[in-house]
C-alpha cells in the first residue's frame, strides 16, 4: 500500500478501535454485578469473541486481500509473512478485564511483508491510544512520544511477571536475579500490549517475558521500534512474528546490558527455553 | 470526636486532598520537560514537601490538638497512639510520580486512640478517591465497595514486589514461592496505598510487603478493615501503627491460608525479619 493508503488505514482503525472500546465499556456496566465465576468467564469469552468478530469483519470488508493473526479463531492462521498481515487481540489482559475492569487493551498491529507498518494499542478504560505509522513517529493520543533515553540498570523500572524469577520450565529462576536486585524497581500490570506501550512511552524501561503470542506483541513491537527501542527474544536473537516467543524490550543500551547478562548466565549453564 | 464531627472532617479532608491533587497535576505540566535526574529528584522533593506542608497546615489549623505522623518531617513523630493521630503521605509512589506521572496517591488515615476512624487514598491522575469513615462503608468515589469475597489462592491476583521473592534481608526468597506458583497471577504497581486500596476494592486479592512505613499504610489498613479484610504482619501478628512493618492484607480466608503457609515455612527454618 502507498503512504496515503496507510494514512487512510490509520484513520479507519482508530475509528473501529474506539467503537470496539465503547462496546467493551458498555459491557462492563451491567455484568459488574455478576458474582458467579462461570458467568464472569462467559462474559469474557463472549466479549473477546464479539470484539474480534467485529474487528475481523471490518478488516475483511475494507481489506479483503489481507490476512489476520488473531486470538479467538476468526482470523486466518497464515503460515508466511508475505503480503499484509494484521495481528489482532480483542482483549489483551483478560484477567484484568474480569477482575479489575481496567488495565486491558485492544491491540492491532499491521505488517507488510514482515515489516511493521501500523500499530494501535488502546487502553480502553483510560481512553489512551498508543499508535504509530512506522516512520511517522509514535503517539500517546495526540502527544508524540520521545525517543527512548539511555537508562542504567540501577535507574530502570523493569516489568516482568514473578513467574520468570521463580521455578518454571522456560528460564532458570536465577538468570534475572542480579538484574532484579540492581534495578530501581519492578512492575507488573498483566497486559503485555500495555506493558510494551509503556516501554515505548518511557513509563517503564524494560519489559521481559518468556511466553507471548503474536497477537499480544504484534502492535507493541512496532511502537518499540518507532521510538528507537529494541525487542528481541530473551537470548537476543530475532523474534519470529508468527510464533510464540520470549521477549526482551528496552532502549538499546539497557537491552544490550540485560541481553548480555542473560547470555553470560546461559553460557554458565543456566537454562533458557523458547516456548513450544 | 462525635459522629457529626467525623462527617465534617471527612468533608474537609476531601476538599483538601482534591486541592492538593490539583496542585500535583499542575506541577507535572511544565517539569515533564526536565530530563536531568537531579532536577527530577528536586521536583519530587519540592512537591512532597509542598503538599505535606499544605496538608499539615490545614490539619494544624482545624485540629490543633491532633498529632501527625508524616513522611517529610513537618509532622510530630508521636510516640503513643493516644488521642487523634493523622497518618499522612503527600505522594505515595514517588518513583511513579517522577517516571510515569501516574500511579501515585495522597494517603491520609486518621486514628482515635489507636482505632482507625477515617481513610482517604486519592489516586490523583485518575481522580479516584478511596475513602471511608469506619462503620459507614468504604467507597471508591461515590460507589460503595462490596465486602471482600472468599477467594482461593488459585484464583487470586497477588500484589508483591519481586524483591521479596529474590535474595533479601527480610524474608527467605523461598517462603512465598509456592504461593506465587499457585496463584492466578502477580501484580506490582509501586504505590502501597493504591495497592491496599485495590485489595479493599477487590481489584487484587492480596498485598504483601516486608517493609512499609506508618504513613504508607495508615489509611489503607482502615479501608481493608471496613470491607471485612484482614491486615497483619507477615507472621500473622498485629501491626504496630507507629513502626515500620511487614504487611499481609487480604480477605480473611485468603489471608489465613497465606499466613499459615508463611508460618509453616518459618517453622521449617526459613527466616522472616521485621524491619528495624
């Protein structure tokens, strides 16, 4: 597509995502009364599916030649990055959606022949849209995001789940111990797309996970790159955007320091296993 | 004070805290440009002090006989809980205030002869005031908070810093391993008063820390109690509201399960040290 078509796409997707956000907000007004857990789960499932159907319908209507990588099964499960691919998560942060009615996002990333072109991460409840067209700058609503600054580990806020520093199958619990000890603080919000957007916006300095699906990170990676950040697998190698993957995202210097630390730990015999 | 006087106090403090919040918001509009770290630290120090001075001034003006326990040194450092004590933190979540310009709160708790009577935790940037007069119900803005529901560990969101599950001086890193592994997820927001308010509001199910100061938890404990929750030290014993302390806060059943788990770990020889 040419630049003008990308600008049209940006406008369209912004409209769709706001409409979808409105539906999600409205869905919360009544069911907040629900106390039974299975009903809570049904609500999530229904809203996940409803929002994905709505967005897939729009994409198919306006861009019938494009393919969709999505969570709830209404997409296409493409096996190559050729052409234009949409990475779509209707509700990223499902537990937050159910328990907190906040800290969840609609995440849409659009790639052309494997290159990130457009990203939209919409934190519904605070009406905060992180977005960019690659090369045009990244934005939080109307405010342009600054390029990531150099941050030392000692000054860094690092976002990671406790899972990855306790016994688990993916990474030796001690690989990140030294980083956690040295850093300024850790955070965990429970929505990967918001957490990647926060790195892009400089609200946190690094995000680490051993297991994320393409629809979770598709948009976030584009935002990270747009502000000069780096996102790789935990071992520093390139991310395959069609597979589940580990992710380390940060500004270049901080990313390098953490990736080198992980590399030394692995060289010393500690395990690091990519998701199946 | 009689009930009518407490209602007057509630109205007054709500007004003060909103005015203080407005000042904090306004302080962010210009200095967000500041990039130098020492200036960032100065900003925090200045705003911490400015807000504490403002609030201490109001308390001293309207309640000259009361004592104040506060972070920045404008209070009274009382050595007994006799009479009426105010626990005041002008900015709880200082790192968040500087780095994120969100997730920080003004926290004010008022105790009478050691009993929590009034609590105010104001998440400034989302304009969300968690508050209660003991016995009158707890509220998030105008919405009354429900009593805490019974939650199993497996369904629980538990808020704790990575610090307490990695090597540290206060608690053996393995004491909570099993709880972290079994729970539904962990969160960490970096503002103790907001995290305690989130437990009271059911947004998270438990909050754990090994080190908190009276001004950080004074208000939060009152909210937790008002919704039927339990807050103790990590070993299950009573909190001394004049000292730094560990805190485990949750609904009664979840609190008991976690406290008993910790008790078994300590009985098996793992260390647990209260702050000095």
